[in-house]
C-alpha cells in the first residue's frame, strides 16, 4: 500500500517563526502536489512539482521535490496567522489518481 | 459561480437508512472523484470517473454506489448506513492526468446516529 507520511502531524508556532513540513514515501511519484485546507472547506491547490530536485516558491512558501521523487518539503518563512490550516501533500503514482498524505495541522498564533 | 458544488452540506441520519449526496462541476473537466475524510483528517479516494466511466474503485463497501449521469455530475448513494460511515465526503474534479489541479467541493458532513 502506497503511503505518504507527513511530519509533524501538529504544529503550533508564533507569528514570525519559520517552519518546515515534510512529506515522505517509499514510492516514486510522477508528480506531487501540496494543498491547504481550511475548516469547513475543501482542499485548495498550492503547488505542483514534477521534476526531481525541483524548487518552487509561492511568496513566503518554498516547496521542494526530492531528487528521487519520493519525498517533498514545504517551508514557510515568517509564518502569519493566515497560514493556519491543514496542509496536505498528494502524490501521483500513476496517471489516474492522487494519494493524499496524512496531513499537518498548522496553527500560527498572533 | 461555485466550480464544484455538492449537496447537502450537512446530513444527520439514523443507522440503516439510505442517503444520497449529489455533485456537479461547471469546469468542463472530464474526471470526477469522491473522497472520504475521516475524523483524523485523512483524505482517501473512493471512486473516480472519467467521461462517465468508472476508472478507480478503492476497496469501498458495496453499500456505496456512485453514479455519473454525465461528465458534469457524480452522485454518491449509500445504502444501509453504518456508524463508521460518519465522515466528510468530498466531491472533486480535474482534467485526466497526473499533475492537473484537483478542484474540491466544500464537503458533505455525514453523521450517522
């Protein structure tokens, strides 16, 4: 069974701090996505990475796809309360579906 | 206009009942999905349809039956509801193929009592 493990599972930090969320698997993925989900809503795509070693930046968020395409990380610089939410990575082992990670619940305190 | 809309948003029902959740997307996508999110926020795919044809069925009990009358609609019918079916069910759509954005509905919160 393909599994995407995220760590940490929960994270509570003060505004202005930096943090990194990890997404790890033993499987190779053709692409990997990161989503953010806010309470009462569905997940919303943040980024898609497709090339091993790829780094993408979205304002204060930096996403990296591992060289072997088995893992990814999300780094947030100077976190803000608006970053609070559930962060989900999702990997595509093939063409037709994405497997979602176990999730990281982030709370940024003002 | 809501891209992926699902109804109802909240559903409380008794064990043994049959219920349906409806989903519609206006994005012109050819692929639609049903996901289940449990109390630990784990999001697991249940079904996927491409152009009305079932392409993914992830070990879901037979009590769950999806129906896609056209590629813009994917409904989920659940027979003989059990306590363990309580969860948030998300409908989603995308263009077929890895790397495409999956657009999610707001979720349907099902509580079985």
